[in-house]
C-alpha cells in the first residue's frame, strides 16, 4: 500500500488501483469518472484490488464496494463514505475524515456525494452516477 500512496504525491494523479494480479491503473481526472469507466469497461480489475485515492466520497465508496475492492487508502474521506466502506468489508486507512466532500467551486457539497446520500445500495448508486455522468456529457 505504501507504494500506491507514493503515486498520490504526483499532483496529476488523483488515484491508483492495483489489481489482485498486480496490474496498475492510474486515475488522473477529477471526480468519479475514471473509477466509473473502469467499473464499466473492466469490472474484474477492481475485484480484490488495492486503491489509493486523494478524495473519497460516498459515490466512489459505493462504486468500490460494488467492484469488490479489498483495501483502500484515502487522503481525505467523508464520514458517509467511511461508513459505506466499512459496511462493505473494505479495509480502510485514511489521513483525514471530513463530514462531506465539497464541490469544486467550494460552495457546497459535491454533487455525487449529494446524489448518493439517499442510498446504501452500490447498484442503485451505480445507476445514479451513470445518469449523472450522461447528463454532464450532454451539457458539454
């Protein structure tokens, strides 16, 4: 896990996943988009994986549980995400716990954190996040 944490020192890296087989994928985009795309295109990669991430909110936590991640280190984790991860049986380490993840503008709660606040179902969260991403893509 220490090796994965070192990736987070690179400002361009948001997170890193090491599969159970030892392959590594690096996330560079903000939010849950890289994690969501990995869960869609190669869901087996997450099963038993170890993850180091800079910021983990409820949405990411629910996707990690859905994917079967085994271990996670987060520099910042929301209280809601921490509860989800623990209930999901994921071994969790973190540097800082916060009540909520804040949106990019710093004006309120992250939209994906808000979106998933009403569910503890990883499958329901996946569908909510999928719809959110599709709506964001249509706006661009």
